[in-house]
C-alpha cells in the first residue's frame, strides 16, 4: 500500500467526483520506483470503477499517462507523484474525467485559442512547494488544448536525465526540448509567454481610478479590499498576484490560521479580492510614476500602457538580496539557488555553501545538512546573527562548518558551479572551497528602483511613511515590505495595507 489510511479515505471522496472514465497507461520496469508506481495506479483503480490500468510503453519508464478512453490528453507523470505532487495527480484525474478546472472562463478560452504544438516537460522535486503550481497549470493547458502536452518528471527518479539537462533548480520547465522557464510560474504567466497579451491601449483607455494599488501581495490585497469597501473605484496592478508569499513554504504565524502554505495563502488572497469590484491587472510591471498637470497620478507600465488615478498605494514588496559577485548571475539555476526547500534535494550527497548567518541562512544550513554531504556557512560579520536556539542546533551537526569574517568574492564554475572564493577578513587571505551548490540567504531588498527621487526613501531604498502610510508625495501611500516598517511579516503587511487604504480614502475626501 502506497497511501496511508487517512489519505486514502480523503482520496476516495475525491474520486466520487469523477465525471467520466479514465485510463491510466502505465510504462513500468522492475525497479523500486516502478513497483511503487504500479502499487499506486493499482490502488487508484481499486478505489473507483471509472479508473482502469493498461500496460504500455511510454517515452520514460517508469511513468504513466492519464487519459480518456480512446483519447490521449497529454498529461503524464514520470515517477510517483506523491508528496507535494499528490494534489497534482488528484486534480489531473478530476479534470481529465471532465470536471472543469477552477479558472476564469476568459483564461479557458485563451488557452483553447493557442495554436501550434507545445510539448512541456517539468523537472520537479517532491519536496518542492512551488512545483505543484507549475505542474497543475501545464496539466490544465494539456487538458484544454489538444496541441499541448505536459510531463511531470521527478528529478530524483530520473537523476541522470536531470543532470544531463543541467537541472540544478526546480521547477525547471522545458518546451519542445529547450529550456523554457525556471522557478515558480503561474498559469497566467505561462499563457502570456506563448500567446499575445493585452495591448497598451487596453490600459490607457481605462477610466481613472480613485485608488490604484501597485503590488498584489498581502499588503496590496488588503489595501485593495479596504479601498473597495469604501465604495471607491479601485484597481490593482501586480507583477504576480501573491508576491513573495508564493515562495514561502510554511506559514505558521498568521494569527487564527495554525499552518498553511504560501501558494495556498496567496490563492485565498486573490479569491477574497475578486469578491469585490476591483479591477485586477495581473502580470503587469510598473515602469514609472508621476503626477500630471491635473494633479492626477500616471502609472506607466512596462508594456507602454498608462493608468491614471487620484491616489496610489505602493505595495511592491521586496525580493531576495543578491551578493553581487562574479558568477552569481552566470550560474543561477546552475548551482546558485535561493530556495533550500525547493532545490535542496537536487544536491543530495554534494557539497554546498550557504551565504548568510541570519535566521534564514542558518535554517537553510540545518535543512540542507540532512540532505547534502557537507555545508559551509559563510558570514561576513565576526559572528552569526541567528537566534541562539538555531545556532545551537547548527553547531551540533557534524557535516556543517561555519566561517565568520568571510567576504564572498566569486562563485566559480565551468558548466555548473564548482566552488566559491572568499577573503578571510581577519587575515586578509583569499580562500577557495570546492563545492557544487551555493544558497544565497542574505535578506531582502525593496522593489523601489522604478520610483523617482521625489519619493523619500532610506539608505537601503525602503519608502519612508508616516503613521497613516503616507509618503513624501501628497496622495501617494505605501505599505508592506517596500516601506521602512521595522518588521517584515505577513500580518504586519496586511495591517499596513489596510492603514494605507484608509489614509488614501481620507486624502480623497479632504482633497
């Protein structure tokens, strides 16, 4: 039995929702992964009369495809889709059986209109919390469009294939045999890359907003809802709705919710925002912001469109800070990584470094120590900055070495990372460590480069706000991690967003 009793009981309820018959076409060998896969597919067939199993030969062994009778849907799983990918399997079964995916009808129509042959392959790790969103998005596209196929590939089950394709970060998506995209990607982002997006005129011709929120993370979602509840015309421009929360594995400090995952939390945010008359413009990046002669804000987008609004709330958040040394950009996704939860399993048995001795760096080192052969922690200061309890755990691990006063100067490599060079700041001597992976964990940088100098910021680029969320520019407000708030927490960002929206509303009624 592959599934435990609790999961099996839940699955039986889901399988009652199947609308039509399903054929699982299985290509198996005599290896352990094949045996586990056969046990899973047989177990699925035993739980529903609508599921049958048929032996066949597919491109990869072990793998199985999910089809309708006499109809190939293009949905294939290479490996055993358990762990985080179990949900991907359940949704694939339901959608192939005929249940419509829970996406907007406009998106369904856009996918169905895509012309051409698109054969996607996604390398995943079953412990990756970002991978299922990509797998599920591409599976939906395969179900809706006969010209699209998708195969999920477990990198651990097909380790040699993953390494031959230089897959050193997940999810890694290949399209028609060529690398297409790395990292978490939404359905909307994938569709936008292979189809025509909205024209600039679609934005420029829109009526002015009362409040325009720039950024779709917790702060932006909260600001939009609070503004809309005041009955004023509200719009949200987001590069990706959900923001950095999408890259967060576990959330255990959002009061009243004991535990959830970032992508799930982000989906709930978007669902809540959509309950209101809020104009959501996803996958649009802000380029510049200025006031015109009529005292109206004009937000220029990267695609050339211009949106107008009486007030603006900036909630563009922050991103992982880069170390800015030679080799970092060159070897990104080729040994340089930023998410130990996602990419750690790809470095099993290898030597890696973690740059950063704060809580995130030390937590990453602790996680990686259980997977890799050796971990070297490099900290610029003369001591680690992580909490004492984390440091005690770190120092108890036999395969971790800590180097303080270490200034990273270069990440070296050939096709992939093969080492890291640093200067010992005490002796001023250059040192080099041979390794295969580097995880950068040195904090965040606010997304404010696109703003002009009229918006007052501190030395690290964070927007300075008052207690109402107001900035140095009248009518311009800011909220969340993009501001000089002393703590970057989801619950604080949401409070900031509500505060900024109320501040913007007060500004509107007084002006």
